[in-house]
């Protein structure tokens, strides 16, 4: 772990610095120009008036903004319809005028902007985080943090260089049940993790589809080239703009949207930073609507110390979009039983019983029955959750850390590591090969090739 961390820090401070950190994205005087007083109002901008922002992040913000003296003052969206919609909606919710910005350049020219909430297309998160911290703003950045290692390394370096408070939208890190699970496993009482099963299944033909909006948008009302950012140029396609979760390289789909949440708990609980290898299988079995990303995925991960291949555990992630009950599952197994984050219980289920242990001259290994936390506290599959307890707690933690300047529950490292796992999974999906990670170069590899697009 020490060797891995040294390599990570060394490489992240060197790689891709010139491409992202210099030139037009250099630090402005504003980065150092304003120091918040204890009673100053924190002025927040919204980067992307998305469904996720409106249905979940905004209710979470509004649950705490008055007590912590935060306010939203502006919204940036490159699509005219959503920009105007966001301006009107936020004005109604906040009770005052909201500045509508045609792009982030205009947003960051505003005086005394302190922080931003970034909820844009998956592939844009890392690049928008770079823009934010270069402009001197703290940021709440939705997951997945990055969909390529180039973006991942560049954004990590920019955030660390800036000293800004960046919260990655991995809201499990603000759940009491998840903290109880992390403490229990790290205490050693659970025993060694022997396997983790992650599932996230839905039955929604329209999941990630936006047909009403697709019929409404016109290229003349937005900025397609600015939307593409650093992705290869493609001709205007309203589906890729609005249904980006279905189309690589704008999103990895299931890995970035769903697995990023669950694999983050594996890193957190185990102390490991990324998988040693990933293989994946699946396809577009049911929803043949022109999408590029799979509707059915199974990925298998090997985790453990890089210098000890005989030690470790397996993780499986399985997801389908054609049959499911909206109950994402995370179950951790040890020789003594299981830790189940569906029920928030530790139990001896599946543990080593006396009749089997005796045959090997061993003593039985059985965990006690115990609750991790209130069993009503659970992760949910839908983004349309309102101010659910996890997102609300997570937003509050970010706001408090802007005040205290302490690191938040999900700092940029959490985003960097979950992105490695996501990118490894996507590499296995796209190439059909086993994906590994090169510690020295901090690159995802399939065979001897670096994975990119």
C-alpha cells in the first residue's frame, strides 16, 4: 500500500500537467482573492441544470442552506431551454433573482462566486471540476469523477494543487450505516473479506432515455462543440446530448452510473485503492434502441495487495435493465458470516459451523447478529429521491467543510480511485480482454496497450 501510494502521488503530480494545467485554464487572481469570514454568505453557482440536480441535489441543498448561510446565485447551462428553466425554477425556490449564464466562462466571471455544484454529463465531471478549482471555487462534483485516466489524473492534480474543498458525489460516505460497516470491518471483528457481491437491477425501458427532450432540442439552441469538450468530434446528435448515459465515450453506462457508488465502498472498507484486474461480459440483449452501452453487465474483480497475489478477495458486479426491483445490493462475506447493506445487518449466515469446522480440526467461526444502523436507512436506485438521507447528509458535509476547510467525507481521492475501477471495467467491456492497472504510469491496460477510447 505504501509503494502504491508513493507511485500514485509521484505520477499524479507529473502526468498530463501541460495539457490541462497551463494556458487558458491557469489560476486566476480570484483563486486567492477572497477569504470567507465566519459569517459571510457562501455564494453558489449551478453547473448544469440537470434532472439529478433538480430532483436530488437541490432538495439536499435547500435542507441546509439557511442554517449554514449558503445561497444559489447563478446557473450555467449551454442549452437555452434548460438555462431559462433553471433560472425560473431556482428563483422560485430561493425567492430572488438568479443569474443565467450561457456557459461556464460567463459563470466564473461573476464577482464573489465561492462554490459550484456540478451535475453535468458523465464525461464532463472531471473537466468541469478543473474549471471550477482554477476559478477559485470549491465544488460538489457528481460521480463518476472521470471516464478516462487522462481526465482522472488531470483533475486530481488540479484539485490537489488548488487546495479547494471538493466533495465527490459518493453519498454512501455520508451514511451512518456505511460508517458503521466501515468501522466494523476495519476493527477486525468481521474477519478478512473473502468476497463481495454487488448488484443493481432495474426494469425500466425508459431509464436514461429522454424522448420528450430529444424532440424539443435544436442544435441552434445549444453549443454542441462546447458539449463535446475533449471528446472526438461527432456530428450533432440530440440523443447523445440528452441520453449520453447510453453512449460511450460520453458515459460508460452501468459502471460509471451505478457501480461507481458500490465499488467505492469496497475501497473504503478494505483500504485498497483499485482492483488488480477486471473481466466483464454482457451485451445489449433487450433494449435495441441504438444505444452503445450494455443493458446487461457482469464484471468480476480481483482485489488484494499488488505485492502479494496469493492474498485477496473477489468482487462481482451484476446489473440488468430489463428485470429488477430497485434495490441495489451490497453484501460482504467473511468466513464467519455476512455484512448485508440491504438489511444493514451483520449475521452468521453462511459462517463456518461446528460440524464442518470439526472435520478440519478447527473451531466454528460465526459472527454475532447485530444491526449496523436503523434498517430503514438504505441506498436507493432511483435518482428521483428528493432530499434522501444519504444525499442530504452528503451535501451538508460539503457545506460544513467549506466553512471549516476540513476534507469532506468523499474527497478527490475517492473519486480518483473509483474512476480507476470504472475505467478498468469499461476497458474490459470495450475490448473483451482482462484489464489491469500499471502502478508506475497510472494507466489502465488491456494486455500491453493503454486503454483510452
